[in-house]
């Protein structure tokens, strides 16, 4: 049972620390959902969304751990899409993750991710990284959705480069030896499955797509046209000027503003729940009538 209406309004009336974009080992995060929730509590996060790449496998455990740790959980997913050859991530919040349409979509994405992961593995084998696919799978949670982030962790473990970022840049980024072009669905398909399962669609980390303003505005227009309702305005590794710019865009286009760290693991410059502020001119996503907490 989710918390709705009057009780929800009471909770949201307090100053709360929200982190609405995080990962567990069900995709490319370090922690299990249970560990992630406990870690969030230690970081004084009050309201946490788990948004693994193309899977909802961790949500039931996160909800359970939310009850044990006295922290509110929001259901979520981060769906990979293609838009004019750009890999755009769409976060879905407050979804019914057991809805048959979501389960079917996830099954389809899982097949695509497995095919791609095996192909990346074969390419890395050729560079001398034996059992790349098998070892990468073994490092993640059971049945995890494997991303290039998992392969970056594997390569780092093998000492392929000094940092995970460098492993990514040298082996996995577009044009590199281990790169495999993805075959994701388009944005309308992602938005539809999110909305059909009761959720709110959010453009993830709009500042990270290396697009100029014209293209970012085009993205927002296309996203809105198919029913998208929110965008991330506040994230980590962000200059105040970028946050301000995104807040202006969200109010100009009438999109609700979300905030999340995109936490995968501790880094010196990013931690769960830290540095998230939504400027006053933007309307926070928790004001959306469909916003709800699971526990
Ligand atoms: P994929 O969806 O399989 O193309 O993988 C995307 C994921 O790779 C992102 O969600 C990140 O977790 C990870 N990633 C992207 N850039 C980097 C980087 N520079 N270093 C480490 N991981 C990265
Ligand atoms: Mn990731
Ligand atoms: Mn992303
Ligand atoms: Mn993410």
C-alpha cells in the first residue's frame, strides 16, 4: 500500500532530503538495494527513489528495507532510449513496477542488454580480458541488467586503467574497441510505459548530453509532446549556473523539477543525497498529483 493524499501532504510539508535517482547492483550500482537504503539513511536521506537501468528487480527489497530503516521509498526505473542517435535516459518515478506492461517492457530490455553485454564481452576478450562477460555478470547482483558501467567496474578490477572513468573512456566510450551500438526504443515508447503504469516521466541529467541549447529545447519539446512531465534540474557535479538554467527551462516548458545524484558508488566528488537543491522558480516533482511514496 502506498502513502497517499493527506498523510503524504503532511510528510511533504516538512523539509525533507530527497534523492530521486540512484542505482543498486540490480544494474550497475555497487550496493544491494538493502545496503543502498541503509546507506541512504546514514546520509540522512528521507525520501529515496531506486532507479536502476531498465529493471525494477530491486524495488521490492528496497521497499522492505525502507520499512526497516524508516525511510520513504519511491518506485523508479531509468530507461535507455535513442533520440536522433543520442542515448537519452528517461527516469520513471512512482510507477507500478509489477504492472504487466512494465514487466513486459523490462523483459524486452533485458534481452537487448544481454545481447549487447555478450557482444561487449567478446570484444574485450579479443583485447585479452578473458571471461569478461562471465566475470562482469558475477560481479553484479543476480540477474542484473548489465551496462557499460558494469564493464567499467570489471576493467578497473583488472587494472586496465587507473580509474573507472579512464577504463570507460579507453574501452567503452563510442568509437572505442569495446563499444557496441545499442538498439534502444524511442522516447515515446519509454514515456508510454511509464505513464501506462501510473508513473511520471522525467528527462534524466539533461546537462550531460553534450547538446547545445537548440537541441536541448528540441528534446524537451519532443518529450513533452509524447506526455513527458518532468526533468532533472538538480544533480551532482553541477555548477549553480547550470542548475539555474535548467530551472528556467523547466518553468518555461511547464515541466516539474526533479533532483537526484545518480549515485552508483562513493566517489570523492559525489555522494548519495548531497548537494541537491531545487531553485524556487521551479516546481518540485513532489507537487505532482501522481507523486506517491511506497512506505
Ligand atoms: P549503457 O547504458 O550500457 O550504455 O551504460 C551507461 C552507464 O555507463 C551509465 O549509466 C554509467 O553508469 C556508466 N558510465 C557512463 N560514463 C561513465 C564513465 N565515464 N565512467 C564510468 N562509468 C560510466
Ligand atoms: Mn549507470
Ligand atoms: Mn543515466
Ligand atoms: Mn542513472
